[in-house]
């Protein structure tokens, strides 16, 4: 784990962008239930409320482990409209409270007050887990459209956040086989080998994103999967490294395109693969043209934030005629009828498994294994000496362990055309 350097100017810009996108006014009450040690969680716990003046209700995740209903009861008691949490909290509440809905109703817990529930993550949005959470707590008044995912990483803690007035998160279905060859092919819902992807929030004001080939450093076309590069006033400056080793990581924060538009601009490499798609939302937040066979070209405005003093924001808009796969945050907060560029995160670049000349993301194989048997609680996939290793956690009797081996191998072979070299069953 690398420690990054964020100067005061970057932190001020981060606070200003979040205040504008999430409408963090002094009258707001925001509940935070995520780790305060790094990334956006650290900024939300220690900085944002001081900058914006809103009230923060701090809930440590380890307290939710001891009392799973603590977070939800706090939202109901203080009638919190905006809350930030982690996938760990979402998963814990879903598993621990699945049989306690009636008891929660008797305690008069009502989640109808929640307007936005942002899951802070550095990964692909977990669609199935989010759907389970929304379906379970819909009985308590939770609006299924209020749950969204943010995206940030070490080079930039907050790239995308679904704001308070933003439309519902857009979703697309892509061909899983095409992703193995770094291609993005949109398909219909329910099509064979289709994979549902949800956008990771809306780009924050002042943030510009482009998709680049991580090897050639050329700008990717609309139908290509590439690395997400970001340009923002609140980018990190660099890593804390041993004196003399700074040049080893300069490329992470000062990358330049070899081909494409904006070859003179400096970008920070996120280390995550993804793609962009222009999305049109109606006033109700529904997705239009969801199954377009090709991704539209990008031609959007750039809104940049310059912080003067402490709370003054000046926004300037300039035209970006580059086209192709470049996205910027722009427009007026609250206008849900305008076009915006949706960022879809597919997976981390350093987690990609390359087998037989194709790229596989472990989460796709893990989800297939989890679906194949109800007694499989958790799963992990990785490679070892060119062998695909699948580790599964058995939630049952040891006598069922051997039955999982042929089931796991057949599932991975049928859905991903891969031969599993080693299957490890743990309890």
C-alpha cells in the first residue's frame, strides 16, 4: 500500500467539488459509516464537514459488526437524507438482518427519509449485492433508486459521485466474451454471455476522464476497453517514496497520451480498466437508448473549479472538441435532462488474469462459482504457476466438500471456457 501526497490546494478542491455535487449545506445531516483511514472515507470523516459546515454523524463499521441495525436505526432516528457507507456495511446488513425485517418494523425504523445512499468503493459496482440490499429494505421504505456507487483510487480519492440531484445510475449490458479481448460490445438484457454494469456515479465538477491503452498510451476508441486516466485539480501529487525512487512512479501522475486528442495534457493513471458512454437521462431518471449497439462519440463541455479563499467557487466552461473517449464533468447540478458521460469500471488492471491470450477479471469467475451452489459462502480466484486456482468457503458439512470440486470445474469451463488447475475447499 502506497501513501500519497495531497497538498492543501488539492484538498480544498476536493471539498469544493463534493460540496457542489452532493449539496452539502450547513443544514444537512450526513451519516458516515465507512473506514476513516484512507481515500474518500478519510476526507469525509475529517475535512468535508469542516469545509461545508454540515453535520456529520460518524458510525464506525466495527460498531455495525456488533450491532447490525445500528446504521439503519441511526438513519431513521435522525431522519438522515444523505449517507455514505461501504460495501462491507451493505453486505453485513443484508446477511445479518435478512430475517429481522418484522422486528425492525416493530421498532418503527423507517428509511423513507433517505435520499442518497452512496457506496464508497474502489472497484466495479456490485450489482447483485446492491439489488439484494434494496429489495430487502424496500419493506422499510427505502427508495431503490437512492443507492449508488462512487469511484476513487489512490491517484484521486473522488472521481465519480452520484450527487443528491443526479439521475438514477445508468446501466448497460456488455458481451463478456468481448471484454476478454478488451472490446466493449453492448448487447440486450438477457442475451447469452451478457454482463450487467452500472455507472460509478457522475463525474465531479472539475474532473476530466479519458480512456487510454495502458501499453501504447494511445487514446482508445469508443468500442475498446482501456485504462481510466483522470485530470483534476484534486489529483494526488505523488507517492511518499524513498529519496531517489520518485522517478519510478512519476508515470502514474504525469502520463501523457502518445496519440489522440490532448497529447500535451498531463493525466494521472488510475490503474483501473473501464470505458465511457454518453448517457441521456429523463427527468424521472430512466435510461434512454440503453441498448445502443455502439458507444456514441464524446463531445462535452469542461467545467473546472478554482477555489478562491475558503468557500468561493468560480466555474469556467470551455469547449472540448476532441471527441472519441474523453469525458468531462459539466453542466448545472440538478439538471437531470442533460447528457452526461457515464464511467463504467470493469476491474483493476493489476488483478487481470491473462490465460490463452485473453484477459479475465477474477470477479466474473468468482460470481459464477458463487452461483453454482448455495453452500458456497465466499470464493477467491487467482493464478499460481500458470494454473487457475479457485478457493471456495463451504458453509456446510465436510462431507459435501468433495461434491463441490466437479461442480466448480464444470461451471468455470462452461461459462468461461477455462480449465481449473486447483480447487481448494475451506471451512
